[in-house]
């Protein structure tokens, strides 16, 4: 056989062991000050809400960018809240009474379709 096939693998040579410049222990860590606990605080019950289902709405890319920019500005916590705010403002300020009644009827119809599934 060839000497090339009989070569022994080279071993990795270890260098100088690295030690940290500074060391610490858990006892040396700063302890945050404890706040006094008020025992008379009323306990509020958290009622579990059923999560609402989500769906997708198609908008153009510039509209998506506008909505995300408004959320980034802090006008709302999410795009869902922002669109809810914009729709509520549109309904209260722009629609006439007849249009509001018509919207309520159509909205109830759609709400019935989604709850009936």
C-alpha cells in the first residue's frame, strides 16, 4: 500500500490556557432594593376572554406601510386596533343616520353568518 494511505492523523496542539482578567462570585453581585408589599391591595379577578379569530384583509403595499408607520408612531398598539379606530371615527363622523342603520343591519347579517358556522 501507499505511504499516503498509512499516514497518521496530526494531533491538534493545545495553546496557552486562557484565564479571565476579572472574576466575581454571586455574593459580589449588587442586590436590588426590595419594595415593601402592601397587604391591603384589592385582588382583581382576571376573567379569561375567549380569543377572537383572525382573518386576512388584502391591502396594497403602500397602505400596509402607512398602517405600520402609524402603529410605530404609537397611535395604536396594533394594526387591528388602528383600523378599528379609523372605522369607528368614519362611522361616527362621516356616515349619515340612514347609512348607519344600513351598516348595522349588514353588520348583524355578517355577524350572524360567522357565529352560525
